[in-house]
C-alpha cells in the first residue's frame, strides 16, 4: 500500500510539473491538446503500474523513465515493460518444455541414491534445482573445461569433422568473419557427406550476419532458422527476449556450452580487447541429452518441427562413472520462477566457506546483492572478478556502483587486466560451480534465454577453481579506500547508470 501511495504521489508531481510548465510557456489550442494527452497518459500509467505488481525497484525505475519522458516513456513501457505479453508469448513453450523433460529425462527418483555423494549442505539446492529445472543430475557424464577461444574452437572444429549423423548449433552471435567462415565451410563439408545440420541463431544478436552467409549454408541443405525474428526492432516486444544460449550437439553424444559466440574477437583478434578470457565446456554422456532437449525444444518453438526420438536422445554411455554430478539447466522468460537467478541465490546462501564470481556484467537484483553482502559480512571469502576494460559503458558504470557496499561488507573485487574477461562463473566452497551463458545481471535473470552447467564436486569444478586462482594473478584488486577516491564525476555516472540497472 505504501508503494502504491508513493507511486500516485510521484505521478501527481510529474503531472503538475508538466501542467504548470506548459501553462506558463504555451497558450491556446496546443496547450489544451498536450494537457489532455498528458492527463490521459498519467491515468493510463497509473492503472498499468497498479496492476503490474512487479518488484518496487523495477516499478520505480520505470516511473523515472516515464516521468522524464511521459509520452515516449509511456510508449516504451508498453512495448518493453509489460509482463502479460511475455506470459502470453512463452506460456505454451514452458508447458511443452516441461512435458518433454518429464518424458525424456531420467527419473530423479533413481538418482536420489547418488545425492549422498554430494555435501549435505547442498541438499536443499539439489532439490530446488530438480524442482525448478525439471532436468536431472547426471552421475554418468564427463566434462572438460575449455579456457579460451583457441582451445574451444579447435575442439569444436575437431568434433564437427567427426560428425556422422547430425549437428545442432544454437548461438546468440554469429559473425561473417574468418572464424565464422571456417565454421561455415566445415558445416557445408559435413552436409555434403549427408550429415543433417540445424542452425538456430538469434535474430537480434546476429543481425549483422549477411544474407550471403545464410544463403550459402541453406544452399548446402543446412537449415538456418532465426530465433525471434524482428521486423521493426524498436517497435517490437520480441526485441527484449533474446536467445543468449551457445549450444552445439554432435551426433547426440558430444555437447558444447559456455560463453563463446562465433566470431574473431572470441579468438582475441580484436585490437581493442586483445586476449579474450572466456570459459566453455565440452560434455559427454547423459548430460548431453539435456542439451539436446533444450535445443530441440527451442527448434520446435520456432519451426513446429519435433525430433524427440531415440536417435537424438540416446547418448552413448561413457566408460566408468564420473566423480560428481553434472546438471544442464535452461533459464528464460518462459519460466515464471527465474530459474538461474534463484539457483544462484540458493548456492550463495548455502555457502560455508567461499563464494567466487566471475562476470563481465555484474548488475544483481536486490536478492542476489543482499545474499552476497550477508555472505561477506558473515566472514565468507566473497570474491568478484570483472573486466578492467568495458565493452558496454553504461553496464560497466552500473556494475561499479555496487562496489562500495560489497567492499564495505568485506568482499574482495578484482579487475582482470590481461584482456577482456567474459567468463560467467559461480564457485561455492571450491566444490560446486555453475558456468555457461548467464551473466550475473537482470537481463540474464529475467529476459534472455540462457543455459548453464551446474557442476557438483566434479573434476571440472576443480579446474574452474584453479583457473579462477590464475585469473587473480592477472588482475588488480580494488580496495575500499582506493575506490572511494575516484572522481566525483564517475560517481554521478555510476549512480545514474545504477538507476537504469533494472532495465539493463
């Protein structure tokens, strides 16, 4: 009720300001026309805000935008800020995805006996992960951490050359550059040998991809499908809900997932960024089935073509049993529970010793931010690794606005200086980890389709721990005293960017 009163007072002030301002400087018909328009705008905005019932922080942020630009802000809000449009767009996809996971994933009941291998402190998180994601933890999967673009794409190209039945690719960004053309030529070569190839690319992330590039792949018999095509991006609600996933599945047996898109900059060939520090994962065994399900359901959503058959969903068993568990979890605007955000929160709050985070874009919501501060205040080893050099300035400055509170609470913050740090990693107690496509920001939590691998006491978890420690050696630590000495102008920019953080 208090928030509603504040909203109404805020709207009244904005309305009175514009009314008196216009009354003073504009006369006649034009004033009456604008005054009526603004009145209707304020009334409609009031009803929209009243019935949204979203988080007060997001509501107040939208009100600032609406207050500064009442007419254009209102239109922008209707296009990008509404929840009911999202629910209508993705409700069917959520139901179908859940049905497919229930039908084709191994029964979680059969896996409960293996949960004793994991720490009892994570019991709550494991139950939550099963409930929210509908995907099972696999104790019969192998994973291999790939630490940069050269290592990742050399392994990807090697496995593409071995493909015999099918190759499925799902990417946010695909570029028509040296690496992009190398991947294209390999795919065409495999297609000429009878391998069925399906390629799902995000229509906005890959908007610069040339028609010629797509045409050449289609000419070879490769199915190229854009995810969420947008005819007029500025006036289309789909502009907001992007497919940020990076998935490759080869013959149903080999999977790749992580932070690297297809482009030369991910090989460190961009002069501005230099070395590109990123993390990818190669997967074998049961967990590949989940990656395949994620791809096939996204493909079905865009094409209505279903390929949920044993030929696609029966990965070869691995030799022996892997130590620890592997769980592939998809998050997106089609799920009402903000799966990845809530699982990050669960891991952080269950930590006993340490919480280490690496993210190029750090814009947490209040839940994640509070959990990190409480962890640091409790004496846990909380670390945050972010890039020293920005690629998106408003996000960079918004991220830094969160630093003072974290540092004051006892967290340690490091800026990676060797190149651009693009890894998206959460490590808890050096035993449990999450890595994949999701940033630690609100866009990944609420707007984008993402996929992360959750690793429970695996060898790859230990690899991520060692690599995080190595990254510390190429980073500069930010101290509370040092950061407080930054120029006042930067503080203004950071605070302004922070106001927009719920929209970033």
